[in-house]
């Protein structure tokens, strides 16, 4: 009697599902796009108010016209990507990934809020936080809210 050939391993974890699904790739794209949007706006487009002679905003013009709404777009894309990652079709939405995503978001939100409170007397020392001001609390709470979305998947 011959033994049956072992099936080819399609997954990193056969009980968990595929590692790279279209949903997971979409979450990665959204998170990277959100972070890139924030960085591009902060470094290239926005006018630095600490300079003696502020210049005119960089391009593209539509981003300069949006002003601080660019932060909402960037963080919105980042949080949307994280929320989509809480689905069981992604590695972060099943098994240990749920715990990693949940605790990661909780700790990142807590760290964001604590950092803001520690530097609240002189917010100009940290990039992005200096433009957000009191809206930093919203960002920290949003990270925690995404952590609760992961918590709903925890078994």
C-alpha cells in the first residue's frame, strides 16, 4: 500500500486561511496610502508657520486648498484600513492576529494621548501633533475605537 501524497501547503497556517487575500492587500494599500497622504501633506504641501516669511503652499493645489482636512483624509484611510483588517479574511482578523491588532491599537491610542498630554505645553516639538492641537485626542480615541473593533473578533 502506498501512502497518499501530502497536499501542498497553500497557507502559512492551514487552520487559519490564506495569508494574502484581496481584502488584506486592500487593507495594506489603505494604511500605506493614509500614512503617505499625511507625510506628503506635512512635508511638501503645508506652509510652515514657524518660518519668518511663510511661503506659498506646495502642490498639488487641491491638497493646499483642503488645508487641515488632509489629516482627516490621511487618518481616515489609515483607520479604514485597520478596520478592514479586523475581518476574518485577513491575518489580523483571526487567531492571534486579533489580539495583536487589538492590543496594538489600544496601546498606540494610549501612547498617542499620553504623548500629547506630556508635550501639551509645547506641541511644536513633534511633527503632525503640532498641527492637530486638541484634535490629537480624537486620533488617540480613534485608535482605541479600532482596537474595540478587533476586540469584537476575539474568541
